[in-house]
C-alpha cells in the first residue's frame, strides 16, 4: 500500500520514541502484509489483530483510562498533563487513526475479498467482525469518519466523511455478516495465526453477537426504536455471547509486550500514571477487593502495608504527603512502568471485549424490556465474571450481598445505573475507552468529576477525540475540526 497516510505513518513510526514497540511480531508498520496480492491470510490476520491490540491497549487505553478517571497524571512526571488539562494536540491522534485506517482496515479488506470462496470464508468471517469492531472504535472516538470512499479498492487520499448514523448501520451489517459466515466445521480455517481465539469460530460467533448487542445498545438514547429492533432481531437467532474474555496475550520479550507497558519502555520507564481518587473512593465505598488487583500499593512495609490511595484528578502540581502516596496501576493491567516489570506488566493482556461486559450488555437489554431473561441473574453473572477474571471468584457472593453498588433497584433507570456502574468497575484498567464511551452514552457512573486542571470550564468533560492532524492538514475533503466537548451523534445525555 502506497498511500500518503501509510507513508506518513511509516515516518512517524520510525521517528517516534514511544508507542509502537508492542506486538512488533504481528504488526510491521513499515510494510503491511497486504502489499503483495498473493499474501497469505495466515500472515494478514495476525497483522489486523496486532494493530487492533496496539490501538486498544495503548492510545485508546491511556485516554480512556484518564477520562474515565481510573488514572491521573503522576505528580513526579508530565507526559499526560495536556490530556488532564483537556488540551490534547490533534497530532496525538495521528498514530491510532493511521494504524486503523492504513494498516488494519486495508488488511481486513484482503481477508473479506474472497468471502464468496468456500476456502476463505472463515478468514472473511473474522474480517467482517473485525471491521465492525474497528469502525465502532473509530466512530465512537471521532464521530463522523470516512467509510464508503475507503472501500473502493484504490487508495483515496482525500476521502469524504460519512455520518455516524451511516457508519453504525454498516457496523451492524458487517458484524451480522461475520457471524453468518462463521462455521467451526470448515476444513480451512485459522489456527495459531488467530491470536485472539486460535481459530475457534464458535468463539468468533460469540464475539460477533456480543458486538452486535453492544452496537445496538449504543443507540439507546439517540434511536431507541432502532436499538430495540436490532436487539429483537439478534435475540430471535438464539445467540450465544461471550462467557470468557476476548483478549490478546503478550510476552515479556521486547517487541511483543503489552502496548501500555511498551509505551512506558519508550518513555524510559517513567511512571506517568497513578490511581485517581475518583475510582479509588468508589471502590473503597463498596469494600471492593478488586482494588488490589487493579492497583498496586506504594506501601510494602509498616502499618500502611498494602493500603491503596488515589490522587485528585488532574492535581499533578500538588505533591501528596508521605502517608497518602497514590497507588500505581498494577502490573495486571500493564500499568506499572518499572524496568523490572517486563515479566509482569509486559505480559498483561489487552481485553477486546470481556465476559463481564457481555453479561452486563444482556442485563441492560432485559432491563430496558428489549430482550427476555432475568436481569438480576445477568447482573450478578457480570459481577461474578469480573471477580473470576481477577482471581477473586470466591469473594463475589459476599460483595453481591453487601456492596451498595451491587444492589439492583426495581425501577428501570435504577437498574441501568447499577449495571453501567458495575461495568465501570469491571473495566478498570483494561477497557478504559469502552468505560468512557458508556459514560458518555448513559451518564453513569455519576461520580466522575472534571479534572482540576481542566481548561474547558463550566464543568465540561471531554466528549470525543480530536480529528488527527494528518486529516486537518492534508485531506482536502476534511469537514472541519471539532471541539473536545462537542458530542458525537449517539451522545445525547
């Protein structure tokens, strides 16, 4: 691929100090495997997944983690101060945009190009599901994005933008197409080249169905009728959903490490992220034992051993006292930056969609009256799935019985609040962008506060990513930059 975007990305990668060291084995940004027409699907597929993991686990994770207030900028460092001030530079978004458009989506098109040939249907099935997933990332982050003119075969350096409603229509079609193509009995299908599910097409069906449910519910506030109809159509197929996390795993070897940890390697192992008081106070109010999975105490000796503290969001100019040192994001989420953490932070997985999320999505659909089931059971299954994923399954029953935020009200809005709040806890440090998106959609959890370093004023919070500088300066059909607090189409609350 010889597009201007690809060339710009290549230059950026070659000169950037951070951000692209993870998943190098599967993502060679200097030469996409879709270059030769004869490239094997077994080489193209892991490139798509490595690129998705890079974006979800690094750029989107950092912004989502900070704007969901799981994390805040460390007082002894400075990397994310502009993010905390809500003043990111448009150039900060060049890399994720470039990876998704110029590598991942181009490679996905190769996977789905032969969907009509039996031999390639399983690769095409994954490709369609991945395409839906990637476009949801893009449109949820940026709003209107190029779609129709990016699928015309030849590179288009100046694509027009499509309305977000149109993008969502396509997301639903592609995800359903992928599910319909998936056939676990096919004799020719991925194996170890599928770094998410190792070629298990039943799991890809579950992923696709869960994605369909997520995408339909994203429309709940802007087009409830369409959301309800989509969910009804989905449940009419007797769908199965994820019961285990869809994730990409990494190794401690440089170049194949967790993307968030890889960023810290590029930054000289500086610990830029610390725990936000917003999330910490909420976990503590519920006596939630998961706090010790998501965060790492600064105290290893003395009376305060193991205690977890947070820091006020955006208050990076105030040094904490020695008795309230804020915790670090734990190695379980790739957030501990120390050079000795490659074997722990470096191998933390990137979660694409979690089992807990799947249960909470089903619970919300039932709570809204758009699907059949028992909302309380699904709600508790979501909590249990999160506790299981964090190695705390035995603690789930006591938490469900006693935690204030684990109680399910009788009214619909109260149930939605409880479901999204629990989803917020479950996504801590692992699905930061999705947690931020759900906050924008629903207004929950309702305890987020503006950063004290905010430059937006009037209690405003970030509602979108800025369009990348590469689009602003080089696409002659670019429709114009948005403000950080301009809402995307589905964000009406």
